[in-house]
C-alpha cells in the first residue's frame, strides 16, 4: 500500500509544495520516509507595527468612550477617539484603524480615510515589502505604500496576494499573472 503525503505551504501568497514525504509500505514492512529539502524561506515577513510617534501621532484610549484616537507628543488631540482600535502610524503617514463599519480602514495623519483595508487574519492586511492590500468601492484590490502613504497601485484586481520577492500574484477576469511594485505586468 502506498501512502503519499504532500504538504503545501502558502509562501508568497501562492501554494507551493514545501515538502514531499513518501511512505512505501508492502505487506511485510515499510521503507523509511524520504523528505525533500525545503527551499529557503523568502524574506517576506509581514509587518503591522512601528514605533509610536511617527508624524507626532501617539495612540491613546478614551476609557469612557472605549475608543482610540491619536494625540501629539504635547498631549493635544490630533485625531479624536472614534475608533475601536488602531495601529501606530507608518513612516509614510498611514495608520490602520478598526472603525466598526468597514471594518478596517487606512487613515492619514489628519484622520482622513485613504482607503478600505483588505481584511486578513482577523484584522487589516499586513504590509509586506512596503505594500498592503486595499479594497476599492467596487471590491477590486490595489496596494497602498507604507513609505509614501499613497495608493501606489490602483484597485483594479479581482484577487491579489501580498508582495514577496518584488512581485505579487494578481487575477483579473480569470486571468492570473504577476506584477512588480509599479503595478506593471511581468512576463
């Protein structure tokens, strides 16, 4: 009896075989399992936390309202406490907040909504390689930059993975392909 187990690891947003284990068994004994070497993990670690104080914005919680907002270092309220929760601002001036409506949005240093965050892992999408997925009003996906605070790749994709090793896998009308960090289709 042959039993083959293939383990798939979602690396860089796509499924790739990570290891193959085969256990060949005949009625009289079994062979030792063979394990294929795992490829090295790509440098695509997700990120959502930065040191407090980028753009002189510090999270605070209004205990009475049970909401968070942002104050300046001097203690002045810069963005009123209207959010269920929030994250520190990126160096580019973007913060993810949980507004309870969308439920996750990215805001600028003045509290203006930049775009709806793609929901991932029970929260707003992580940044990978400087980009996070956003969702347009029509449900299409694009990317916002943690360094510029702008939507760098417009919301034109039906599906998209995070960036890994300089590219993201996207889908439009059933056609899948890769793009670079400028949104250009790769060969």
